[in-house]
């Protein structure tokens, strides 16, 4: 199948793709006619597509997040490529494709990512901390299999959140070895818990966040995770005011570092400082890596990347990989 | 007894006062000698005091937050009055004074303030909300009798927090009547809960905050109050994710309005917007009123007031009270 | 008549509405044709409307701010409803409607609002202050009958400014009773004068601000009101540098509180602090109330509200009015 | 007379100087003794001075802003030079000195500066503008003879305000010639009026501002100057809402450019833009020049200069004046 | 030829203009048709133009930055004028026009501007500074003939950069005479060097910047100019750490004044302070003058001007040029 | 020897320490007497010390950065411990101590740190980049042996800069392995070069920065390092505008990330993003580690730490090292 990232003006394309958007619109003519304004996607990117002749049956057939087989022409419109659809049909089971073949995913299998997270939780030596972490994982274990880490900032794809946690755990392990004054249990717990309530903060399907939830808007994932820690402690009969509990909550509450970024308190234990910068390092570098992975082959600069102040990143010429 | 606010250069003073500070210092001479650097206070204000001759017995006698009888001379030092102590002794039971006679207090008896708060809680019609509010009040009822509302920003005196809550309740009742679309239960609950964890955030004695607590620093009173709401819900078997619970937490979490002022989320229900501005109005006006109450009689401008961007407030000439 | 707020996809509508906008546009076709891009409105909201067949006579007939009788179909366009006009005619006198039946208004009659303001002015006990306030009211009395309080921030409707002043006067009366150290004359004068020059700052018709005036742009309503106070004082032979005059100007100049919000000085008399927060409280709560009043019945979140940092407000489920 | 700027550790000094401060203090010993903590000054700078033996007569003799003859020793104290006074007496008329010999002054005679300003006013061709400018000058003509331009930011010396205006007029004349689209009358009027109310905003003696006035605090010099323009217009029977009047007020109101710098509106006529940047250029360069003029001869860096973000300025080595 | 600035609704126009943009677009109809979306320009402004009938030959004929002869009708579209093209042809040599007749230019011939800059460089008395300045001019001399000073902020036209430098040199000469403590060589060198690398930072044709260069994005013109100074010094065998070299670099590095405006260090020699404010004054006033020059004759307010915080400038009524 | 960190009120101490400060001061008495105001230090911390009896010989004997043997008493002064010196003498060679025994140092020998840096430089595979890095190291190799990384922010001790670079190289190596899309040569070069000019920016002795250099103030270390890269390129005959050179400069110029933090451009290649966050992570965590290392044993909170917004860090109770 031709990857969307490689579509070039004038190509005739035939293949299976995901219908990411499917808006029925009217031409601005008199009398106006209906047409479909699609976006089709695969793991390499996405492209707008127009279907000018729309029958009544078509209107009952095509909806977002459906797989289709398409035949069309790549044309330039306002300096950007789009696809003019000539033929289209719904994909059937016999075609043998599944939705996840067409959405961007973490490069490691979700099941393996969740396994790593659970194994790390089990390795926490302090029993109370271990129990709280496991209580919180249990709340979202199923969603960890596919939730992205954010709506559009970074790791915005299938299982992106679990992938973010796993990469941070690698980095956290290295840092804790390099600086033995850091408490390994707290590093592990902080990394696993810091974004653990994100799957309840956002509404997501196939790695794409469509909205924030009611609780996400009124509480935010930071306060929700703090709630879960208290719930866990109460459920297990721990003292909710013990140093251990307070520090666990503090790790979550402070991990955005500043009030204007959503943290009601600032990092004041060593592991909280480490957590914030590990999170930053992973999120920013992943955003850069993702932007490079999805840019068209013939460009030198990525699209603007939100988490690095909307800067574009330059890709060195291939021969110059010193 | 002469009120400290009226002390004038050259006055000889005799009376009972509170020793607010009592630092033993050494003169910067050779050989250096020890002297007491006191601050004495009454409800009208405070003044530095020096005691130049200090015996060994004195060093074992005078400590902060003790009542003393003092005889001394008011002198100017660097354009500010201070008291040169000539005679001093500890107050005894027979003198008939109690500490609370000398600390600034809310103008209403603490017991009455707490009574108003509890009565208002009882008037909340939704049973769940009422129970949660009562659970939280119970956590700090004893401390509500004397805690200030803040370290120095506003209502920084004996029972200042309870007084702040009660004035806000008056204002909240008026606003809820003026604008019937507001939910009265939520207004009452929001006002009572918004600062309810402050007594655990700060360490205070006789209305003076000396420091923030461990939990105060690592969690902050906003997150602590959010915790209590969850604890209450779990204890009473409520659903911690119900709309009711979420909104109660939201009222507390958002009442500082902006992230840089400590709120992890911004007001997004009508009562949260009302709560923030009722809190602002009461805190700012009280800070102004307190500054006017404690300024020396012969001044036209108060000291700079922190909560209104360190501005001083002008007091109109008496005859001009149009 | 069917309220616009209740229009639903597929409805056929017949009724009288206000033509709020009437742009003659050309279709983006070849040859292009002219069509009317209308916005029709009533007190419950507004909706775009398209009229595809436009005769020469039509072009001479339909203009903004005119009443029309309309027959049309509600259709969805880009996920928003719009009206496809099938028949339309100008409303006549015999139809019995007046423009003010179709614009959002303060819930109290303008004449009553202005009466309240004037009566309050008369109750100011200091003769000089009373005269200055009356001088300023006289400048805009006619416009107070219909001007909104702002272009779009809050109270943006017919007589919104007078309504804003009256609600503030209620609140100001309560606050002045709750805190007797505040000077009632200054509270009343400050509330009436703070936005008194807004009708000269903006150009408005039927409660809708279309632009700022020349003086509004170069001076702003705050400086204009300050000018009027001086003019009043000169006209009445008062000393323009007296404490009274200075404080009256100060109330107006400082009521936006901060330089970046347009106040050249910050509040430095108690009544100026009160005025700013009374203004805030009324403006924010009114903006929330207005947004709730005009949101479609089947939504849970209002549109973003500018004066509360573009946050949307959540409306509780009806059954949950605890 | 030895200039204070050249005082060196170990020098014995005899000469006439100004007593800029004269605080009677007590040594921190037991028993404490009184001593005088002076600051003495001349046009080249100032230096702290201590007088350890103080008689009762001395206490009645020495006060700030008095001329004295001093004999003393320059000593280093905390890495800074100070003068240990051995002998001191009040200067008498026979000594032949006047206070203005010892305060920093504009390099041009005040009377000449005021003459330039008045002559420029007379050269304004539009009669109304000329009259308004002259009305405002008349309000402060006497104070223009000696007032500084600011409390400490720039031109903080005798007749500094008039000097600032005159240098700006030179620059304004050049700019108006370089860019003929600028209106010369408005440039002249804007420069003369922009700070014209500063003498009423501040309380100053001998070029040193000691405080802001009541009106300075509650209105600020910008609003005060705007008031005067209105008063002038009323007095002369002009229309206070004419374009001319509005633009004159706008020039004054907008000359600080941004709200956070005190301007309620931003420059929106060409001459207002020019005025702001002419003001900036003159104020910043004068602050730099003044700092260089008063720095000790053996330093390479000036003290931090407030108006250029507290940066110090480097003085090139003398031989390197390329 | 009719100036574009004077085009009025209904005019039929015939004349030569520059094709500034030439986008081939498709109508949003079914079947869609191709049409040309042009922008045509002359020195007085620009206007959109539509050409609805497009032949295959046309598509090979019309490209941006080409001169054409046009016959068309001025029509209003969304309240703005646009040209409906009826006839069009490419201009030929015989028509006798050149591209520079149609682009906005500095009001002085480029060759004269560059001559002024080079003559000023020769007048620098310090040999080393003179050589460095000449080395840097030589790098961009050809581009100085036509480069604008910025992408859109100010002096955004043919030879705008050279014009900006020359006006600043005039102002710098005046300031250096008014304040003799400033070093004339440094003022001249600073003005010539401050933006000298802009032609390498941007990609420009005929006075219009289309993009930033690779080096422009990764280094910025400030660091590039600093590099050139070092290169010059090395090439001429000077000590790169001498005071002279350091100050030259400092002038360039600091001329944006603040870090957030791109300067890694802040002005700390007198000439650097002067340079920044001379640059500001010239850039802002030129932006105002340009906006007034290109506004339609019947408007009172210019378009928003980016360099003065997007404010519009008011143009006084003609008769009122006091 | 008793570590200063363990000094307790009432201890009599005898041992060798470093005289970090030695100010001769005068008592504020009459007649005043001279005394020495010392600060003595060892690797565990520092403490003020007073020597009340000072002979003429003493004044010629004791100077900062000298080793002394001291006998004294620990006393509390204003709630902080200080040492009252009873006996003191200069340390002699026979005592066998060297200055570096008493200053805080990186935990690895300076010679080993510099060896690691040079070895890493040699491992850079691109010959041009390797040469440039080696050219820059050679400029400061001797100073790398002892310079701190900053004046007080982080790594402010003997060889702190080299230590900072080495820890970053470890982290950089890990990150480059974790994310193979990063270019290892650029990561290594960026880390070594980013602060390479700091030893020329600051003036430092024994790990303590006393001031910034002339070039440090006027250029800053970022621009100085950019200069060195150009000098290296010129010296080696490379093209100063090649992609390689531009990216090397970009890494240095952008490593502070934002303009307000001193970077004239923002990171726009992947390795620049990595470099900034590696730098942050190492600097912040080292600052936390250093603060914990030097806090008194009986405290729970460190002093405020500048690089983490002046927050203090909480040290968990020992038994609670989960």
C-alpha cells in the first residue's frame, strides 16, 4: 500500500485507508450540492480527500473511524496535496485489515508496555507505596492499553501514555543510579502515578483524544490522581497524613513544577525535582522524534511543535550525519 | 492602660502588655554586653522595646507570648518610637489579665463564629453535601476557635479564619438572593470549605502564624481540603465520582481562580465564580479595615497593604466624612 | 413565535425576527450569483440564515436592524444550525412588533433603572458630590436608557449599563452596611460615575456596540469621566484640588485596579477598593448568568466567556439542583 | 575645595559642604551614646560622615540641607569611604556660599531653561494650543525653576525637569524636520505638557524629591495635566470635545506608552508615538550621562542605573577614546 | 496610470501593474473550474483580482512578480474592493516598464543610500573600527541595494534596510553632537553594523521577504554579525579580545535591549544605550509614516501597525493641520 | 577535625580551617575598637567568627583564603551559631594542609574530569567537529581544572564546571542510546562546548567566583563560545557558513532555551533540544544534592535553592528511607 507520507501531485492511488473525518458539506453554489469532505489516514500521516458525487446510499455508508478502499488522484489545492476520490467502498472482513493497522502507535506492543509498568510497580520495596501504585494502576489498566499521553502535545497516539511512562522509567532508573541520594521507590512511584489519571481526564478512541471528560475539566488529572492515592490509603487502612502518603501526593501534585502549568505546589522533595525534569526531557524529545517521523520526505523543517514553543525542527541533510 | 497606638515621644508609660518577641542580643561593643530586644503588644498595635540591663535571673524569666507589667520611656529611634524599659515584671494571676486581652481578635466571640458556621452547615438541604461539610468542620472545630485566616495577608489575628468565613456567609447569602440562579447549598458549602484546611496548613498560636506545617508546604490547604472531601465521601459510602462530589471539590480547588495563585483548575461552575469574588471582596476590604484600625492616630496613610499590591490607603480628614 | 434558542434540525419555521446582519455576497461559482447572508435574532439568541434567490428589489429592501417575517427550514451546516429562507417580507406597522421586542434587554425597564440611579444620586448627602454626580448623569441620561455596559464582555445588551449600575448599587448598599467604616456617599458616587462615560466611548444602537468613538479611542471612558468631574467642578465654582474632588476622580481613575487594565492609578482610598471588587463581582456573575440564559437547551457547557479567561461554565443536570 | 568624588582613603579634608542628612543616632552600647550620622554632599557626589562627640548645643545646631565647614579624615568602612568628622561649624553669610553651589543642577541656568520653554510655547502657531500650553506653564512656572524631573530615575536634580523639556525640544525640532509629516505644534505642545504636572505630583526641595503629594498619589501627574488642559479649555471657552483638545489630552495621557507604565491609552496619533520615544531617548541617555558624571574617578563601572533595568555602564579607558 | 490606492467601486481600470501573487484555484462547485486568484500591486498599494476564465495557455503565462497590462472592473466583495479582470496580457519590453516602477521603495535612490553608508564608514577615525565596518559592508554591499529592513515590521520595501541605516545615521549624528560624551566612531559603527547581517538572515526579492534563511533561523542576524566582526578581526590580525573588539560586538549583541527581544546581553556602554533608542525611534516612526502613506484616502485610521502593539494611527482631518 | 556542619552551641573547637573572609571592622562604640569579622570554612560548610582583640601584627597577618589554626567557642547570635575566637595562628607548611583540603570540590579528581572530557572529544567521529571541540578545550584546559560552573546557582565549587560537563556526558550517552535518531557527535560536542567559555566569563579562585570579567559582562559566555567556534573554523580553514558550523554554533547559542534566559535563538535541531534538557536535569539535581550535602544535621529543610525558584527541599526522616 502506498504510504500517505509519500503521496505526490499527480499520483493515482488505490489502497486501504482509515476515514478519520467524514463531513457532509454543501457546495457554495446555487443550487448547492452535497459532497463529502473526508480526511483519510494511515500510520504515516493523513490527507484531505473530496468526494464530489454523493448518493443517498453513500450518506448512510461512510462515517468517521471506518476502513475504506479508495481509488483517487492526488492534486494540489492551495499548495497542499489532497485526494480527489474516484471510487470508494467500505472495507470488509475479507480484506483482512484492522483499525489498529492504520493508527499511529507506540513502537512497543501495548501489552508489553503495561507489563513493564506492572513489573516495575511490583519491584517497589516499600509495601505501602507498592500497594497504592498497584491500586491506581488497577483503576486504568485497561485504558493504559491504548490511551495517548495527551491531546496533541506529545505521545498523542495509541498507547502513548504507557509508552511515555516506560521511557521515563528507563530514564528514572539511570538517574537514580547516577545519583544514589535519590530514593528509587519514590522515583518509580512518581513516574507511574504522575499521569495515571489522564485516561479519566480525557475521552479517547484509537489513540485520538476527542475531548476532556467532565471530571477532567472540573478537577484535572493531577487532583484526580491525588484523590486515588487517598482512596487507596483509606481502603488499605493507612494513615492519610503519614510522611509517606504526603510525599506520594506531593510527587503527583508538583510534577508540572509551576502554578501556571497546573501544579498547586512546587517540587520540594528531591524525587519531585527529578520527576519533573525526567517528564520534561521525555516529553520534549518524543515530540521532536514524532515530528521528524511524520514529516514529508522532501521537507527540511518539521511543522511547528507545540511543546517547544511552536518552533520547527531542522532535519540535517542525509549525507551530513556526522 | 495606655494603648500602644497612642504612645508619643517622651511619654512615661506604666501598664500591662504582651511580650511578643524576646530576643537576647549582644551589643556590638568590646566587651559586648547582653540586652533584651523585646516587642511588646496590645490589641491596638506593637512597639519595639529595649532592656539594657539584663541579669541572669532575667534571662530565665522573660520569653515570648508572656504577659508583663512594664514601666518605660517612649523615645524616637530612626524616626520610629521605641520603649526604653526601666522596670519590668511578669504578670501574675492576681493581676487578672489573660493573653487574649492583648492579642487582636475578631470583633465577634470565637464561640459565636463557630456556632454560625455550624448552624449554616446544618441549613444545607442536600444531605450528602451537609454531611461532607460537617465532616470537614469536625476536623478543625477546635482550631477554628482561634486560627487566623492567613500568615499576614488578611484576617491575621485570633479567630480571623472563622470571622472571614462568617462575613463571607453574610455576603454569600445576599448574592444568592440577588441572583437566584445560584445554588444556595453550593454557595454555603463552598464558603465553609474553601479555607477549611488552613488550620492544618499553618502553625499558629494566639492568632499569630509562626510557620507552615509539613503538610502545608508539600500539599497546601487546597489539596488538603480536597482530600478531606474524598475521605468524607468514602467514610459515608458516597460515590466519589458523582457530580455532587466533583463540584464540591471543584469549588475548593478553583477558589484561587488562577494557576499562579495556587488553583490547579479555574472556576467552571457559577458558584465557583461567585465564591472566588466573594472571597476577594471580603479579604481585600478586611485588610483595608484592619490597616486603618491599627494605624497611628496622627498618620494619613496606612502602612503598605500586601493584598492590594502593597499600596497604602489614605484616610480622609475627620471633618470630611461627607 | 418559536424562540431561536429552540430551533432544531429539520424544523420549518414561520415568524417575525430581527435582521441583525444582511450581507449581500457572491457564490464562489462561475458565473457567480448573489445571495443574502443574514443573521436573524430574537431575545433568545441568533442564527445564520441564507437566502439564495435575490432579486433586484430584494437588494433595495433588506438592511440590518429591520424586522422581517420569515418562512424557512432549519438545516445543519458544519455542525451548526442555519436557516434556509424560503419566503421573507418586511414587517409592517400592522404586524404590531417593535424592534425592542427582539433585542436582549435588561430584565428591568430602562426608565425604572434610570429612575433608581437618579434617586440614589439625590440621596447623596454631601451637596458638592451630589451636584457633580447629577451633572455627569445629565450628560448621558438619554443614552443610559439603552446603552449596553460593554462591547461584548458583560451586560452587552439594551440598557445593560444602567442595569449594571443598579445591581452594583444594591451590592454597594449591602457592603456599606456590613462595613460601616465605608463612606456611603463615596460608594454611591463611585458606582454611578465609574462607567458613566461609556456611552460616549462607544457607538451603540439597540444595545449592540458597533465601534468605539474617536474620543473613546484617544481618551477612554475613564479619562473622559475624569474630565466631566473637572468640568462640573468648574461650572459650580468648586476648588478642583479639594480632597473631595480628588477622591471622586480617584474613584473613577482607579476602578480598573491595575495599569494593564487601564487604570492610571491604583485604589488608595477604602471606597476605591470596594468599588473595584463590587464592579468585578457584578460583571463576572452577570456574564455567567447571561451565558447560561442564552445557551441552547440541550447543552451542558456554555460558550467560552471572555471575562472569566474564556472558560466555559458547566450547567448542572436539572434533577441535581441540590 | 576638594570634590567629594576625589576623596581617597587617608585624606584629611577641610572645606564647605552641604549637610544632606543629619540623623542623631545612638551607639549600640551600654550605656549608649549619641552620635551624628551625616551625609555630606557637593555637586560631585556625596559621602557618609560620622561625628562621634555630640554636645547638647550640636543637637540644636545641625539639620539637613544646611551648609557647614568641615575638617575630617577619610576612612574606609565596609569597603566604602566615609568621613570621620574632627571639626565642624555652620557656614555663615560671610563664607559666601549658597545652597545651590552644592546641589547638582542642570548645566544651563534655570532662568534660561524656562525662557526657552516659554519662547517655544509662543512659537506654537495654532492659537488655541498655544493658549493651553501657556495656561499650564503658568501653573508651575515658579517650580520649573528648580524641580527635578523625577524622584530618582533620571534628571533627579535642580531644574532637572526644565532641562529635560529643553533637551527634548531640541530633539523634537530635529525629528520634526527629518519627518515633515509630523505636526510641529503638536510636537512642541506634547513635549512641554507631557510632564508639566510633575511639580504638583512631587514634593521637592533643592532638586531632591522627598515624597509624592496627596494629589500625586491619588491622581498622578498624567491625569493632573489632563485636568489642566480641560480647565484651560473651559477658561478660554473652547469646546472640550474638539479634535484639537482631544489630541492634546491624548498626547499627555499616552506618553508612557503602556498601561503598566501608567498610560490609560496607547499612542494613536503620530506625534504621540514620536513623543514617547523622544522622552525615552532623552531620559535614558541623561541617566547614563549623569551616572558617568558622578562615578568615582578610579572606577570602570557606574552604579546600577534604574531606568536601564539596573544595569551598570562601562566607561572606556581614557586612552581608548577612538 | 490610476494608482491602486484610489480605486473606487464601479471604476473600469486599464493600466500596467505588478502581479504580486498568481494562484490557480478551483471553484468550490461541481464540476469545479479553475480560475486565477491574483494580487496586483503598484507603489501605492495592492488589491485582489479574480480572472474567471482561464485557458491552458494562460496557465503557462502568468506567474508572480511579472508585469501585466490589465483591463477590469472594481467591485466590492465582503466590504473590500477587488478587481474583476476582463482582459489581461503580459507586458513587453516595448511597453517600457520595469519591475522597480511597481514596488515600494525607499524615497532615496539605493545607490545614494549605499554611498552615504560607505562614506560614513570612511569617516570613522579609528582605523581598526573602520576596517571592520568596511569588511562587513563588503559582505552585503550588493544586497544593501535592495533588501528591506524586515519581513513586515518596518521599512519592509525595496532598499528599506539601507534607508533605515541612513536615517539612523542622521539621528545618530544629531545625538552625538547634542551629547558630546558619546563616542562618534562607536555611534557610526554601531548603526551601520547593527542590522548588517539581515540580508543573510532573510530571503528577499524586490523588497519583499519570502522567508528566513537556514542561518537566519539557526543563528539570527545578531549572532551572524558578531561572527563577521570576529572574522574581520582575524583576517586583519587584530586581537579578538581587545576592548575595541569587545565593544563593537557588544553594540551589535545588545541592540535589541532585552533577552526576550533577542539580545543575549543588555546595553552596558553609553553608545549601546543610544543605539537601541535611535533604532527604536526610527523604526517606530517609519512604520507610522508608511502606514499613513499607504492608507486609502477616505479612511481616518490606518490598519493596525505591528511594531506599536498593533494599534491603528488616527490621521487628523486635513483642514485641521494646526 | 570537627566538621563545621556539626558545630553545636557551647562547643569548644580546635582545628584547622580556611579563612574565607577577613574583614577588619570597627565596633559601633565610642571610642570604637577594631575587630576581625571572619568567615571560616571547611568542605562541610562555613560559619561566621569574631575576633575581638586585634593587634597591629594581627592586621598584617590575616587575609582571606589563608589557612589558620583556631581555638574558639561556638555561641548563638541572632539564632545562628558563630565562633568566638580565643586563639588563632597561621597554618605553616609543617601542619601539612593545603587549601584544596578546605574547599568544596567535585567528588572526582579534576585531572580525571578533564581526562574524561578530552577523551570524549577524541571519540567524536567527524573530524571537523572534533577539531573545533579540541580547539575550544585547549583555550581553557588549565582553568577547567578548578573553575566552578556558576557563581552561585549550581556546581559552585572547585572543578564544578568539569564535573557538570562529565555528568552531562554520562546522561547524554544514555539519552543518545535510548533515542538513536540523535546524532552522538553533536550531543558530545554540544555538552562540551555549551559552557566552555564560562572560565573566561567569570573570575574565580579556589572554586569561588568573585566577579564577572569585562568580556563576561559585555558579551556573555554564550557569545564568547560562538566566537571561539568561528576562530577555530578560520584557523582550520573551514567554511564558516557550512551546515556543520552553523549547527555547532546553534547548539551553544540556543542552550538556555529562551531569550529571557540569554539565548538569542531557540533550539531548532533535535540535539539542541536534548542539550537544553540534559543541562537542566543535571543542574537542578546537582543543586538539590549540594544543598542536602551542606545542610546542618538537625534540620529537615535545606536553605532556599535559587535554581528551583528559591524553594527549600525537605529531607525525609532517616528511618523512612523506603
